[in-house]
C-alpha cells in the first residue's frame, strides 16, 4: 500500500491522479500533515508526500528506524516537476517508486543513491541475501578501485563495471575489497571489506513421517546445512514426495525458511540412483529414497547424503539430504520497437539493464548502447548471421549468464525469438519482452487500417520458397483480409512486390487504399496513403512496410480506415 500525503489543493489533485495511475494507494489529506505522515508511516510500505523536501525531512526524521524496514519515501513538489526519492531508495523501493511517480505525473525522477545514479547495480538489489559491508564495497565499486569478484559458478548477474573482476591482482599490498557469490559459509580470510551474496543454489530433500513436527524438520535442516558449511540463505526449495505435499510440519518448515515445497511422484523418485536406498520409505510411499532422490532430482549435485534426525527418547521422524543446483541462466528476448526511444517499452529498458551480455545485430545494439550498464559485454554481429547469433545467445545463457537477445520491432516477428527458442531447453529461464512491431507502428501512422482481420506476410524469398509466399498471398487475396508486407522490396528483390499486388488486384478494386510507411519513428520517416492502382513501387525499400486494405477499407480525410465490419457498425 502506498500512502499519499497532500496538504494543498494542487497536492490533493496530483495525489488523486497518482492514485488512479498506480492503484493500491491510500490518501491521507485530513487534519494536520504531521499526524497524517505518522499514520501513513505506520500503515503503508511506501509514502509519497506532496510537500517540500524540507518539511518531509522534518516530519519523517523522528520516525526513521532502519533502512531495511523503513518505508520508502518520495517527495513531489507543488508544481509536480520532480519526484524525489528521499529515503529508503533500495530496500524501501523509493528509487523505483520515484520513477513510477514521475512517469504518472510527467515529472522528473530525482534519484541520488550513488549506485542507481551511475548505472551500477546495487549489491543489495539483486534479490539475493547479502552479508557484509555493503556500503564500503559499493563505494569501492563506484570509485573505480579494483574489486575482486569471487564467484563459485557463473551466475546470471547484471553487468558489473570493469573494475569488478575475477582476476584482480592479489600480490600487491593490502587485499582488494571483494564481492563473494557463494553458498559456502567459510570464505578465505581477508582484512578488506567484503560483501557476500547468497545465490539460491541449495535444495534440501526431506523425508518425513506422518505427523513429523516443524521443529524436528527445521532443526535437522539447519543443523545439516551448518555442519556442511552451507548458508541457510542459499536455500531455494525443500523437495519431497507427492504423498507428503500437505504434511503440516513440512509446510510450516518451508514457510519458516521462506522457501517453496516442491514434490515428485514416487515413480520419479524411485527412478533416481541414490547412495543410500532403504526399505522403510519403499514400504511407506513406494520409493527406496525420498530425501536423496528428491534433492538430486531438484538439485543435481548431492552435497550431503541422507541424515536422520536424532530426537531424544523416540524414533526419528525425518531425514534430509542436500543438493546443489546449477545456476539457471537467463535469456531475455527483447523487442526494441521500430526505432524511436519513446516506443521502447519500460520493460525492454529494464531487461537491457538486467543483462550482462547483449547479443544482437550491430545496428540494433547502436540503437540502445547508451541504456546499457557500464561493463555490459556486447556480442554484436552483422547481417546474415542470424542462426549463429541465436545459438550463441542460448549457449551463453546455458553457461549461467544473464543474456538479452535484441531485435527491432518485436523480437518474435520475422526475427530472433524463434531461432533462439528452437535451441533453448528447460535448463534456462526465458523472458520475452514484446515490442511494437512495424505493422502496428505503420498502422498508427496510416490511420486505422488493421481494424478488422489482418495478416503479415514477408515477401523475402531468401529463406522461404516463393511458391509458399505466393500461395499465402493468394489465400489472403481470396479471403479479403488486410495484409501488411514486411521485407517488401530490395535492390536484388524487385519483382516480388508487384507480383503480390497483382494477385491482390484480382480480387480488390484498383481504388483499394494502400498505405506505405518508411523508416517509421526514425529521422527519415515518411508515409503515404495511396491506392492499388497508383502505388509507385519504386518508393518502397527494405525499411518500408506496405499495408493493403480489404474491399471495405476506405480513405477518410487522408487516413486509411478499415471498418470493424460488424453489423452494428459500418
Ligand atoms: N522484427 C521486426 C521485423 C523484422 S523484418 C518487427 O517486428 O518490426 C524487417 C522488415 O520489417 C523490414 O524489411 C521492414 O519491412 C519492416 N520494418 C522494420 N522496422 C521498420 C521501420 N522502422 N519502418 C518501416 N518498416 C520497418
């Protein structure tokens, strides 16, 4: 819940507008503003104060307790020009909130937290547990000092600046500040400031008898991890057999540990080769191993074989085994839109900053280079290397990296998503970010040509035989569907567009509207609405789309309009 505190008419108006845009807001605008801030502080996770920063500082100062638990506070000035992240930038989410508020009110976000301001990911914003001297190590990272990265595997981290590296010299006097990424408790001793990030790499398989208590399970899980020198903060899941999916003690233990409980069928577990099979679970649930088999299935590498709890004076009701899973790489397939920066979605922007490696065609990389974090690795290739590009993006993600594969428009439309996903397995996380494809960008320029059924056809016969393309164009012609031609015409491919238009002309009037949109949202953009008879195909090139209307499409005031065609509307 976001508390909105407003004291003036302008503030109240802005607060109402913000509440509408963000949802999940509560307005505090009655009575003295001090009391309103105190009430909101107690009731909300975040506050937006439509007050001067000075007034807000004085009001919240006595309430501040701990940056990890305090609400994030954003201030908006009376003229709503600025949204200032005042306190709780990271943990309180004020930096992100300042961005959202600024967007909703068309204001400028003001973020002064050093890591956000210079594009370095905050060590405490990766979603992993963090231990150690975050402030000192962050300062060293920002100051460009050599900082050692010591990771026990390749993890899908965002790009870190170039001064953070695995091969920092250690033979010079004094140890470098260090960022450790590990699930191990014991780290090499160093007198330099160190931050340890705990990736969610561990799985505990649990076998529990009916009625096993949460205390017994928790005790055994914690003791086992500690004795193996593993951090509880790296625990990602408890795993068990389906029959125990609703075992109260197990559910409670998972809740206390803050992890999910996943389950497998007895057949799945029985098929796993384990070091310590036993007769008891075979009789009870139909598999010779629960703890080890479940840990192995979910994790992969067994670190601690089966152990039993040892309650005093009665039989053990619980067994555990610990496994480690390989880090899952992340492949974001990101559409950049037709060209203009304001047609790039905020989500695409976020994914570009989430990645440590960008894979894409040179010209698309150039389009977004300034948005990347310092230290982002760029794997750009020239035209024609599509498959190689797709494959290399998937391979890098399989190695554990956070990769963004980029394409213009929508990355799934005549672009990289399909060759990449044809190669990708279940061992990586895939995130798709839709982009404004050329057909939609063109339609918005031309009017409303896609108001009824429509298709896109690529006229490029480089990878598709012309017979296939022609069959589809004929089908479109016969079924009276609006069509957008991508890849319509290039120097070496100049007869395909006239041919396609002639096929359409067999079924459509010469006056059928045709829209041409060139270099949409780029500096040399132009567009025109003409007709099937009058279209000059020589104006069409490879940065153009051609939209041909159906028999109901019309020109209205110079715009192309295709009626929705329902009986209630012409
Ligand atoms: N993935 C892209 C399409 C790639 S195919 C998308 O979703 O838009 C390349 C073709 O797209 C070009 O030949 C052209 O027909 C069209 N195209 C892409 N960007 C364009 C733009 N800014 N203006 C006009 N046409 C464009």
